[in-house]
């Protein structure tokens, strides 16, 4: 029997199957045959129902809630593919869970992001593709290649296509950690930017201190990597409106959206909210201000280039 080397195969865990199907369709293929479930005692059950020998295998799996289940699904599927003689196994992780635990803030804190990186490496995964890591330096936690795609390229393409006149817009970074992201986005759409300087009293609670830049009589675009409890972004929207902003649009890559975030957003001064589909946003119907933009094109193009052994240097230029 002859095997076709480097056949492209796309597999998916349970975390984001809708995105995985879109990616597979753009690559003119279908999802690999697999079943991911649980045994009666709660352990992950997995079966790969087709040959993967000598194939380039890609696993689409966001490690969002339930985080631990999705992490284990990814690791177990990678182990199964490697043991089935796959030529390579690439983990496509649109949202990388535990990324906020990237350093010690107290003496006895874990660095869980490093632990997850170690688990991914030893599972047999050869390469990781992700998007908007909360801390870009997490790439250094891995001993395998990591490509961190940027969501700003997708948002920039959206605004270029749907807004013909952006002269009255200003991009605002909601905190100091978002300055680089906001600067890149502002440059991509040829727009001015401003910065919100805030003081964080404790986790998930922040207080706006000052706005560096002019937002008066401007339409504001707040951009961040994720929205969790929505406290920061709602406070930022209130702050720019108090300074005279006419409209507030929020762009966020990852819709973590925990606790009462949806209720807080609906009651806020935010006029519209754009998410990417790195995490399935099941609360879309009750969050009336929200629009979802798909990441299928950028991930499919990245997968294609990796499979064809092409450079990724310009992979995001068309988005």
C-alpha cells in the first residue's frame, strides 16, 4: 500500500467546531473523522476514525471554557495522531487559555501559562498557531515554533471596507497594556489614537485616571485583546463619553464574557461591539450591541502556507 505523504487533514475538538468547519471548507476539505466524548467516569474518550499516516494534521481547538476539558481534548488528540504516525501535528488554538497566568504576582503563585506550554510540547505537537496572546512573551515558553496571529488585521480590514470616511474617528487604548495593539490598529486605518491611563485596585476592578489624547467630538474605537467581566471596557467607554466622544465602538478579539458581562455591556455607553469568533459566543442573541467577525480566512491561509512550506511573513497583509 502506498501512502500519500503530507496530505492535509483538519481535526477538531469540541470547543469551536463551527470555526473548524469554516476553515476546512476554505481549504476545500472536510473535518477529519473523529469522536471526542467522555467515559462514564468523566475521562476524555477519543477515537480517530481514518488513517493519518504521513499526513500533516491540524487540530482546531480553543482552550476556552470549560478550559481544562478543552486542554485535555487537545493533548489527547495530539497524542493519538502522533502515535498513529502523523507526519506532523499542529495545534491551532484561536484562544489560548491560562495566558493571563504568565508570571508570579505573589511569592507562591504558579506560572500556569508555562505549564500549559510544557504539556503541549510533550504531547507530540510540533507547532502552535494562536491569535492575540494576552502576553506575547508566552511564545518564549515553548520549545516549538509558535505563530501568534494579530486580530487587528481583521478589524482593520472590516473598517476599511465598511467605513469610507474615518477622519472623525480616534483609536483608544483602554489601558497601558493595549498601547502597542492600538498603535498598530491606528496605523493600519490611518487614524489618530489616545490612551486611557488607569489604576487597578484589584483583579477585575479598575479606575480610570486620565485620558492622554483628544476624543472630544470624535467617534471612538476602543480596542483590546479580550473582554472578560467587561469592567475595564465599560469604564473606558464612560470615560471617553465624559470627555466628549460622540460614539463608542469596541473591538475585542476574544469574547471570554464571564459573570454579568453581557448585562454590563447592554447597560453601558458602548454603542457597538465587534468580536472575533476565536471563542463561540453563545450569548450573542442577548447582547444586542454585538457583531461577530470570522477568523476563518486568516487561519485557513496560515494553515495552507504551513502545509505548502511557504513563508508566513505576509500572511496577514490581505486581512
